[in-house]
C-alpha cells in the first residue's frame, strides 16, 4: 500500500513528494522510470527491503538509501517492511532556446498542471495552442503563458437543435470546424468558441453585428451606456467566451421545467443577443423585454424587431401581471442585487422560476481582494484572443502575484494601447476593459461572488433549483469566478 503524506516545494522551486509504502511479506513492487533528473530517497521504518535499480540495495529501520528514480527500480521485501519514500523532482529551469521546442513546452505544461496560472518567459519560442485552456501571449519584450481554470461541463442530452448544441460542448476540433457555415447562429457561436479555447482563431465575421445608429444619438445621463459602449457591445458580444453557453443551458433548464412556451419577462435585455440564441432553441417563448437604455433598445429593435419592450428600470417596474418565468442574462450586476431579487420575487407567480446567467467574481472579503479578483476575472476572458499587448499581460501577471498597487494605471494603459487597434478582437478587449474600469469605480458594474448572490436570493425567499458554472475565469471549484447560471424558484 502506498499513501501520499505531503507535497511541497524546496527553496529553488523543486517539487518534493513524501509517501509511506507498506510492503507485505514476499511482495515485489516494480516501478517505471520517472522523469529525467528525479532522485528517490528511501528511509526504513520497519523490516528490511531491497530498493532501487535491480537488484536493489537493502534498507532497514533507520537506514537510508538514495538512487536515481529516472530508471526502472524495485521495492521488494521477504519479511514485510514499511518505508518512507521521498521523490525529489529536478528544479524547473527558466526556458531558453529555439521556437517550438517540445522539451521547453513540456516544462511549462508541468507548471500549468500544478496550478500555476501565469508565467513570464524568456524568448519567443512557444507557439499558441499547447492544449485547451492554455495560451501563450506576446508582449513587446516578453512572452507570457497563462492558463484558465478547469470547469468541466456536464454531458447533457436533448432533442433536435438543443441536443446538437449540447453535443458540441464535448466535440473534437475536427467536428467543430464543420460548423463554420452553419445556418444556426447558436451552433456557429458554440463551435467558434470551442475552437478558440483550443488555440484555433477562426474568422469571427459571421458572429459580428453592425447596428445602425440614429442621428443625434440617445445617451442617457448616468446610465450604463455612459460607461460601456453599446455600439461595441452590440457588434462583438457573441465573441465573449462562455456567452453562448448561457442561453444553451438556460433553454435546457427551462424545457426541463416544462416552460417551453408563453410570455416571460427578460430583464436587462440590452441588444438582445441572448434572446436571439434562446429563441432558436425555444421559438414558442414570448419575451417581454425590460430595458431602460435608449441605445440598447435601438439595437434590440434591429436584432429582434417586434419584441415587446418595457423601457423602464426593472427595480421600479409597476406591473399587475405576474410571470411563470423571469430571465436575466448579463444584467443582474448592473442594478442593486437585493432590489433586483426582491422585484423578481414579487413579479413571479408562486412556483415560478427566476433564471440568472451572469458573471461573478471569485469570493473575496476585502476591497483589495475584490480589485484583484475583478481584474483577473475580466482579463481571463481576453486570454484566448491573439492580442500582443505588453501592458495587458503584465497587468494580469501582477494581479496573479497578489499585488494591488498600480493595477488601475496598468489597466488604463492597456485600454489606451487598444485604441490604436481596430480588429474585432481588439474591439472586444476594449469593451472588456471598459467594464473592468467601471467595476473598479463601483459604477454600473457591481459584480459580487456567486455564494453572496445565492445568500441574498435565499434571504429574499427563493429556493435554489439548479446552479452551473459555465465558464471559469479565476479559482477552482463550482463557486469560483466566471460565468454562472442560477435557477431559483419562488416557493408555492
């Protein structure tokens, strides 16, 4: 029997693992060679054993044997023995050398597998697309490697388009490539994102929208559109990693609840990208959009002409009608969360469902921690895009190191650097950094963390029906930062 006792790191960064090994009488344990440079140190606790490359060296209680672990070796005992086994991994050298070196790529991936989220490297020797969720990004003077947290999605099944879309979440790259010309906007978007997370940047043209602005504009003083460009949002929002998963999982849960048709309230509809995708899956739903922003309503009228719109602040809405379903995608953090939940509770019928898909931060307890988490959350959505911006990647690396000072200045520098770029990826990055800066100011963007949101919902009276973490930006586990879907029920 082998039991892991401890994993740690030495002063030079080398990894150390300590195991207890119990050998029964007459047992022989053959071990394959470990990685090059690994050393094993074995201390006897009880009985005698032969350890190391064949034929092995004897070790007894209190005795110690050290040998090279990068060749086949044995642990054998005639009488039975207990051993402490120390695996001393070699120090990870700073990568240097020519582009595309598989040895150097393997060194970096070892760091990623240990949970290291960001490294500054020397030389331009790595190519993008090492593995899903791992990205190499260039600055003017340095190479940066970042990884996204793992967030495995459940394997769900459905009928028709819903089933095809759910299957795409786990499809290989060769299958995703065939959807570039699909007539379904939802399938095109899911396939494009799937390739993007594997390091393949396909042409985004089929996912872009061009909205015609009315003469004179329609700015609303103090509103969302004063801080976030509605034009950019309407144009590039479907490029947002994790975006299409929101209406997909929402449709799955709504259909499972038996709400396939009828009127429902859609809060903070914006230009309506999520409704476009949701109505592909559930065309018999009848949305009533609640959207106070004139610019957003203007874009919505072009994306979804004919949709009923209430041009009001949701928290101030005065309606006699109640609804079996209220949906809010990407807008709950644009208003007081408490007031949003209270209003939704009052407008739902008993037994009705509130579906909230939105971005949430990794849990925090101080304002400084929230600042770092907010920054790491927003910049994570930019990792898959081929942007060569020193300030942007330096900003992320500084935050990953736990530093808070100077983050605002670096974020503004990155945003200014993007002003000289006009491609869709830079446009999306500008939008994301606009949201970041607004969040740092506690204006318009007031994201919290998912457990706090659920605490507020339960306090208002809701019961949690379902929760999914659809896209991970920061932190491990189902309650880390990223895009989440909550399904909340008003009790009967």
